[in-house]
C-alpha cells in the first residue's frame, strides 16, 4: 500500500504491483527516479534499478512466495521452481545470487523456511510433526536438525523462550 501510494502520489500509472515488483506504464526520467528512490528509502524500501539487483529481488520474492504463501507439497526442487518462475538458467541465477548477496540461494531458501517454521511455532496451532509435513520436511528430526543449525537452538527451546526471535524477511 505504501509503495502504491508513493507511485500514485507522483502521478505514475501502475499496471501491476506484487511483492517486490512494480510495473508502470510511464517512462521515468532521472529526476523522478531519484525522487522515488528517496521516498522509498524513507519507508525502508530500496529501488532496484540495476538489472542484477532486480534479478536478485525476483529470486528473493519467488522464494518468499514459495515458502510463506504456498502450502507446498510439491516435489519440485528449488532450482526447477526458480528456473520456471524466472525463465532463467538456475546455474546463472545461483552464481549471480552468490556473487551479489554473499550466500547461496539454497542457504537463503533454508533461512526463509526456518523463519516460516518459527512463525508456525509461535502460532502454537500445529505440532512439530504437522509443521514438518506442512513445510515439506522429510521428518521432524530433519526439521529439528536444520532449525538448530540455523538458530542454535531446537524448536522446543525456541518455543519455550516465549518471545519473538523471528527476523524480518527483508533482513535475511
């Protein structure tokens, strides 16, 4: 909503707006680009006008959608998913992602999954077995092992902390 408001307040016509991506009908000059960059920055957003940064943003958005907004029972690998979503060769995406972010796509995917697991644990509506099934882990033991390797604690220890130790999605 905030991004939509900035765009419309500046007289721009949005054709599509979804997580991390705005498509406009308008041609934007350098002055408008700088103005948008500053307004978005004050809200904690970043304007990605570099092609490499745009691609990284698309990869991150696709992973966030997959992990946080789909109940995935798919057996499709992350590489196949990203290749199909971005119509790009996975090895090129992987190389670019690692160069720009300093972590692998697989690591980013794991960290997103663990953040989603933390969220589900906080809701306290599902057992760990149900969470592991929902998040497409092969077993509770594998979920617990991966959780501990990322957070330094077991899911049960995390649950007993009783406070929010989740990270913002954009800080991962």
